[in-house]
């Protein structure tokens, strides 16, 4: 609608100016012929404005029709130029050449035959000047159209590239999640196998040991019961993750929070770690303890990778029997890139692994990137019920 109104107003202005110049020039033709050409100019101009929307559907046909109309109507010139610009945005050399040739030939024919308000054919010199000016005008219109088309193609290419990058990032994140799930499943499998072997051993003791008194039998039954409950809880966790086929992990016992001191010792050579343990984790579920250890390990790795040398604060807190709370925060160097207002930080694969571990035990994760500090807060259940 804006294009129609714009070319309509521009065409009307050109038509009025052209009509005024024709009257001032003292056209000596008959009044009837003058009026006929006047109304033909006006009619073709209005028709050309009405055809402007068709440039989006049949650009070449519209450009040709309006080029012929522009040769006979000053009112139609803006509409014809807009159609040529629209055609040039498609950057098809053959179509542009055809439309330009039609415009120049029809304009020259109209000028030679005197089909305008003055009614007299143009002299060769005037015709040459008119064609030169027309060619220059068409060249400008074509250049504008090609420029617009190039910009549109560039934007479309960038959008397509962005979509491909997002898809690649999504595939990488999926692969990272699958890898982390495989690690989690392996750890749970090892722990479950250990508990089931203990259960089988104590059950065998009840079967073959006839010399056990009532208290000893009760103690063995309690041990079997505890291991069975823990095994059920860990089995439920195993079913919550997908183990990738063919994954190969270490057969060594998986570390827990009891091994936290050794972990801290491996990173203090390059990073200062302020460790604050405000809760006794002796009664913590082994499954939760393993996940908590891996979460702390990944947080320390991220801090060392993205803020090398920056001090790290590790807080292990919570309520015994209820929740375990982990907080890892590190200061950021002055040149670190942090999200600006309205931006969402792109998670690294380490954070994806942390998220998978938190989900595996129905915990919560809060990641807070700031201008001066990066904070990861994790809340895990103290135990996993069968």
C-alpha cells in the first residue's frame, strides 16, 4: 500500500509539471488532440499504479507493461521505475536486459512519433539527449535493485548459516549429554554390582552358617536389607539414564565426596580453592555423593579453563537427612566475556554434564553468570528412596 501511494503521488506530481510545461510551450495542436493525449496520459498512469502490486508475482511482465506505459504517460514513469527496481532485485541479467530494451525502444518510438502532450517529434539531437538521460535513469534504478537483491541474498545466507550453526551446536550438546549419561550409567552399574555382591554374600552366610546366634542373624539380615534398599534406589537411577553402547570407562571404584580433599589437592597448584565443608556427609547416599563429586570436579575444571588463576570458593552445606547444597563460585578476569542485557549465556558441555547429573538424582541447578563472578549452586536430595 505504501508503494502504491508513493508512486501515485510521484506520478501525479510529474504529470502536473509536464502538463504545465506543455501549456507554457504553446502547443499548437488542436484542442481535441491535446485533450485526448492528456486523458490517455492520466488513464495509463492510473492503470500503471494499479499494476504495481503485480511486480511481486510476475516481475518481468509487469516491468515490460509499465515500460510501454511510461513511454506514453509521464504519470506512469514512477510506477515503471519501481517495477524495474523490483525486477533487478532478482538479479537475472536476461530479464533486466529485456525490460531495459523495451523501455528504450518504446520511449524512442513515442518520441519520434510525437505521442506526447507537445505533439511534435523530437529532433535527433534532442532524441539522443532524451535517450541518454533515460538510460542513466534506468542504470540507477537497476543498480538500486541489484543492491537490494544482493543484500537480501546476504541476509538469507546469514540466516541459513545461523540455522546450521544452531543445529550443529544442538547435535554437539546431544552428544555431550549422551556421553555424560554413559558415564553416569557406568558409575551406577559398578556401585550396584558391588551392593548386589554384598547382598549375595550375606545371604549365603545365612544359608550355610548354622552356628550364628539370633543377634548375629539379625545383624546379617539388617545388612542384607540395607543393601537391597540401596540397590533398588541405584537401579532406579540406572533406568533414568541411557547408556551408550560400547562405552568403555574405568573399572576402578568411582570417587565420592570422601575423595574431595584429594581432588582439591590436584588443582591448588594452579588455582586457590577456599573449601568450606559445613555438613557431615558420612550418611550421604553413595549415589548422590558420586554425583556431587563429579559436579564439583566439573565446576573446578570450568573455573580453571575460563578464569585461570582466579580464586575459587567451594561450599558444601545442607541439612543431614534432607538436602545437600553445593556452591562453587569464582571471580572473573577483567577481559572475560559476560552476557550483556538481553543475552542468554551459551552453556558449555561441562555445564550440560552437570545438568544431566543433577537431573539424574532429581536435584536443582542454578547457574548465575555475572560481570565479576560466576556462580553455580546445586541442591541434591540427601538420599534416594527405593
